[in-house]
């Protein structure tokens, strides 16, 4: 399999864990520990719905669809489009 190897830190919270993943031809391959962290269980026959939210160039999150984490990620992206939020971030960036 030819692909891109990458790793990511999920967050800076005390529950954060780091995982290695492989991206190949548009498919992200993960190990069982990451799959279970995202809500998959070995006995289920259906997949887990995930949502990828992003605010380029530096904020991207994958979360189980409909969870608090998903809603927070989506809210962050929506807020990023707010001109008042953008202005405040520019102000803070220069400090």
C-alpha cells in the first residue's frame, strides 16, 4: 500500500492520545484503538458516522457525528466565519 503516514494529537486535554494513521487513495486507515476511541466496537456490523470539520489553515477535527465534540467542532468553524471573531483573532495575533 502506498500512502501518506501522519500522526496527530487529538487535543491538549488530559484525555488526549496520539495515534498513527495511513492515508492511501483517499482512505484513512487507523488501528483498532483509534477506531474504538471514535465509537466503533468489535461486535457491531455497521460503521460509525464521523464528521470532518475544518477551518484552514490550522483547525481540523474528526468527531463522531452528533456528539458534543462534533457540535463543538462545527461551532468553531461557524464562528470562524463571523467577521467580529475574525477581527478579534487578528487583534490577538498581533499581541
